[in-house]
């Protein structure tokens, strides 16, 4: 990775033998030994590169900051994203194992905080849930965490109820304006090709995708939905609940920013976007899409139920853009995070002027809030 695209003080390197992976990592604050460690986990469609704007401030505050390309992404190798292959390596608990292996490879017994954005937020949450001794505090970004799935309770003396299929997908398709949930679209065999071979090219696809989910798009004025129903979900922008029959490339193309808007974009100039585009043109998107398939298939729910009733008890916080619909895309989750899932939630921060890409759109405020959280008197050291 060319150093001229990275801020000063960040280096690109590889770490071998992380459960069969050769992990590509961005690293800051590596100059001296014994610094407390922070682990930053990206989401979709992102990379370790997504943390470039907050890493220098965290390193300047005395931390050793590690941000990997996670399994399925970027320059990390050793994974297979064959659609007909094994999904198990992409399940959440194996991604936690990847994080543990990376921390151990750096000679750390624990990290002061694990920070996750988007789908990386789920990985970070599970890190803190199952290994609080290693991941001693938690910052979630853009995707709140409701806790592990519940086990059926008090059923021994009742007739077994047949398992109900979620009607919401049928109901979405039956709306006057037929719709489709993006996570189930992403689970389709053809989703990767639609994006990797987008008619507008990967660069313009990503430009429109990032714009559509950012504070730059005027339609991002989120509010809580009343429930997981088709009529409520249809209120979400089309990057979450798509028009049925349209690809994601077609969906975001309708919101492509103008040349003037692109030229004035300071949080993701074309030179930086070109790095994302080159990586995804090379690898495709299927590695990240496998994560969605693990969720929509439900095949790992029984494994996650092992932690049913467990809470995240380490100090935690939630940071998101005020213009990010991701806060509310699953009704009730942000409330569950605050009321039950996290027992030591220090704050929920919604940053004005940021949409979904909060650590890129408003990196200074994100850095400030992270350091404020880490410096609280009772935060672990």
C-alpha cells in the first residue's frame, strides 16, 4: 500500500498465521513498546483504510492503534468467498477469533478498547460479550447491538408452536411500490456481480453508494420506526429497502452526486475513493457479502444462543452520525442496547453533519469522543 495515500504516522503491514489468514493491517503508534492497544474493526463496503482519519489522533494520545482488513476484505488473504463454499468462517464467532488472534500476534494480553463500525460493530460487540477479559471496553459506531438471540423460555408445559416464517419479505414485495430488504438482496448469488461489474464502474458505484448514505444526501433525516413491518420499513431510503427488481448499482446510480458536489467533497476526495475502488475491483464484494448471508440464513443462530441472556458489562459507548438511518433500520435495537444489552453504557452520541460514514465524515469529533470515553475515570487501563 503506497504510503503517499496514508496520513503521516500510519504504516501498512502484514501479519501472518492468523488462523490461516495473512492479515493486512494499518498501524499507528508503533514507534514505542508497551503502549495500550486499540483495535478498530471496519464495516461494509469498507477497509482498514476507513480508519485513516482517526488513527493519528488516537496514536498521538499514547495508543498503539491496529486496524485490519477483516476476513473477506482488501489485502487480507487466506479466505475463500465461493458462494457455494463454507459460510462458517464468516460467522461472528469466527470473526471474534480472528480479532483475538491478531491481538495475540501483537503480543497484547488485552486491548483498552475494541471499536467497530457498521458490520464491524457487531464483531466488536461479540468480542466484548464473549471475551471481556481481553476487550476491556467497547465503542460501537452506526450499528447498535441488541444482545444475543433469546432462547425459547417457559415452553416445557406448552404445545410446541410451529416455527413462523418472517412475513415481512413477502409483505415488502406485495406493497404498491414493491420493495426488497438490502440484506436479503446482498445474500443473493448475483449481488456481487451487480456491484463488481456495475455498468457505471466500481468507482462511480462506490461514489454514489457512499454519497447516498452520507450527510451530503438531503434525504437522510432519520427517525425511529414503529416496528418490523413492511409499511414501516418502506420508509427507509432505498439503500436499505430497495425497489424490487433493481440492483444496488441501479439503486444508487439514481443518487449520483453532481461533478460540483464530487469536487467539493472533502471527507472522501476522488483520490481516496480511488483506493477503495481499486481494491473492490480486484477482490469483488463477495467476502463482505458472506457476512450478510451468515445473518439472513439463520444457520448460526443456535450457536449464538449459547450466550442468551448475557450482557455486555465492560464500559461502552455508541457513536453515530445524526443523519444516519442505520441507528433505526432495525426498530427497537438502539433502545435494547441502552436498556438491556449494555449494562455500562457511558453515552450515546449522534454527531451532526455525519451520515453513515461517521469516522470519515466527522473524524475530529469521533476522535474527541473516543478519547473522552477512554479517559473517563473508571474506564479500564
